[in-house]
């Protein structure tokens, strides 16, 4: 497979979101269909490898030296699984990715075989912070998780980001987050 414009998931899922159900306000108003001048919010595609996707992710965490072949293989796996929704904001004038976030749906036996949504890797490039793009990404993934019939949506965040996520209705749970890390 080549680096091309094939989306990770059907773009109509984003276009069909009912933005009137959004719970946070934006000033000035923006939405998934109108994220700002020169910007487009859309599903990840493999061509984004050359549009700075990893440069943006590296502002959040270690990404490693990923080759185009590795990226395509992981992309194809995620596309085939059908449970990964990586969205990006592209600056069309620069031809660069300036923000990204991921929704992963987990299939459960509990809650009548329901799905749980999990938000991961929300990051906006330094140059675009303050333009409400992080808020837009999170609000979009919340509405997408509802559209996909998730019974809940969760995320992990640093203590300094708790107030940001509380704006969307997130609350700390009684559960303790634990991890067993095998490498950084």
C-alpha cells in the first residue's frame, strides 16, 4: 500500500454528528465541519505520515523512529479491526497535521454486550494551542462515541489536565488506575 488519502474510517461518521448535542461552548464558534480558517477535521489517512503526524504526537510522548512501512502496517491493522477512530486537524495552507486525538472502542460482555469508548493521545501542536482545537477534538470524540453506542467513554490524563476534561462532564472514578509498564 502507498501513502494515500484513504481514510482510517468512513468520514461520514464525522459529518453526521449532531453538533447541537455538544455540551461545551466555543468562542468563536467552531465545529467538526468548520474547525477554523484553513483547517479541516477528518479521519487519519496514510498520507498524513508525510504531513507531520508523528511530529505532533511527539509533543505528547515518545513516538520512536517509525518507518512508512511500519505506519502503513499499523494503519491497515487498525482499519481492519474497525474499532479505531483517529482524527486529525490539518492546516490545508501548510499541508500539515496540527492536532490529533484517538477514540478506541472496546467490545464488552457487560452492559448487554455493550461498547466502551476510550480517548487516547489528544494533542495540539504548540503553534496552534489556544485555538480551541483540543476542545474540538474531545467534543467530537464524545459525540462519536455516543453515535457508536458506547455506554461510557473514559480517558487517562495528567493531574494538570483534570479541569480541562471536567468541562466535558468527565469525573474522577472511584477506581484506581494502575499500570505495569514494559518499556517507555
